[in-house]
């Protein structure tokens, strides 16, 4: 493991976290702590029909907290979803937000908070530290194990007009409270479990090789790799095993704490461009881009990738071999394939003619800044081409 210079300054941000079964039922207590008398519950139509949603409603009512519901969240939330949610927040005179759902609901809730505090279109906040006025109190209850939006300072919003996913990054977007409840993910479908689990793995790997990593983020990143590699196959084999679900939720939490503070890299930069261009599933994009990005990055961080290989369970002898890059890449390919995440960018409808436009967007994504090496526009195009 490459040592960090003692003179480097790093800060570490985290919400208040409550982890465990039943954590979702604390939403009312925390809303009352923030002196929120009326909150907006942000979710999607599917989650609104679940018992988990009714549990959150009940705990708000039992705590004397009024609430309105905005369930207009869609996968890869769009600018119009955020703006409609903000209108709902203001018309109901809310003073806080409770977000219940996957990464899309949590990101949309963050966007709603930004708009209600700053009174501008969400598209004006793309980039790093562009938010002048902090959002209202935000309580996040994740129902997937992968996005880590419940602990991160990132919000990803799609701008359909530009066919672009906007990365909005600011410390004020770290939620005030994360109520992480493994019981909410027991019924997650197999495909979603696999895709979000791969997302966790990518978050951890990119945080560990990031040029903004630190000894603190390293601890979380490597533990996330270890937990994800060990628990994901078990979860798919025994989806109702709460112990295995707990481990995937922990892996997502650890990876989120790592990447929120160390940021990400080229995999996410290229995946954001893909997702905005064709409205594709984020976890699948990450999975298909991970191998070609590691291949291009490897020489800039060989010791770091060796650490990742060991954390994933690859024997020490193979991690030290001259062909270690191929060993790691083969493991990643076999791992994602065993989870049912197969195919290529071509299978998602991407063609060679799409690559120049994708590369133009990816090269300017904020996540590219912390990649362990700088890529030219041509090199980004070559990575996309290898993933076809």
C-alpha cells in the first residue's frame, strides 16, 4: 500500500448514521429533533406501495409530524422531477425532507432541497461547490444497497435537454441523518441486487485508487471490497437471508463513506455520460466499464490495485505475479458474470458512432479530476471502444 504524505490535508464528512433492523422507524424522532413540523416524503410509486413506506408514515404520525408525499421519482431522476418536487415542498410549506428509496429517490430529494433553498433551476448547480444556501434538513432511508446516496455529498440528476447526467457535489449535500435498515432490501429483485452490488464494488475500487484518497477512506474502501466480494454471491443464492443482506448494506455504507470523501474516477465519469445519453441503468454501465478503465489505469496505481485484489480474495501469490492486472480483470469479469451482469455496451444499444459525443461529455465530468491518471479525449474514446 502506497503511504500517504504526512503533510497532506484531508477532511472526512459523514451524516449521523443509525444502522440496523427497524432504523426506518426513527424518521419521526429525527424530524422532531430538527423541529420540522411538516416534512416532504420523497419516494417512487413502487416504494409508496410497500409496508416500509407505511412504517415511515406511522412513525411520522406517532411523532406528531405532518407530511406530504412526492412520489414522482423515476430512475435516473430528471430535472423536471426535481422541480416538481420543489413545487410540492413549497406549496405544502414543508420544513424538512425524508427520502425513502433507492439512489434515484435520494438524489431527487437532494435536488429538491437545493432548489427550495436557492430558488433556482437545478441545472444551475452542476459542478463542485456551487450551492450558496444549504438545503433544509434531510433524512435518508435507503432501500437498495449500492448507491450510497444516503451518506455521500453527491447528487446525480439527468438533464434531458442536453442528454446529460449532471454531477452536483457539495458538502452541504451530505444528509443530516442516514437510517440504514437491512430489512428494507430483503425483497429487492435479483437483477437490482446484482446491479447495485456491483455499484458498491466500483465505488470502493475508485475511491481506493483516487488521487484524493486518505488513510481513513482507504479503510472503508478495502473493507467494502471485501464485504461485497464475499456477500453478493450469497445474497443472490439466499435473498431472504438477513445476515447476507446486512453485509451488502454495510458494504454500500463503507463504500459511500470512502467515495464521498475521496471522490471517484473514470468509471463513473464514463458511466454518467452513458446514462445521460441513453438513459441506461447506472450499475450496469459501471459494471461494463470497470474492466477497460482498470486496464487503462493500472500502471498509474499498481500497488493500489494489488491491495484491491487481495481484499477481493485473490491469493497473495497471484496478486504479486507479473500478470496481476489480467488476474484482477479476469476475477472482475468472472464475478460480475456469475451475478448475471453480462453483455457489452453494444448490447445496450451503443454504437461506434456514439463514442465521440460520449467522450466529449465524459472528459469534463468532475469525477475525472480524481482518477489516478489523466486521459485524453482519444484515450476515453478507446476505453468506450473496448467496452463495446
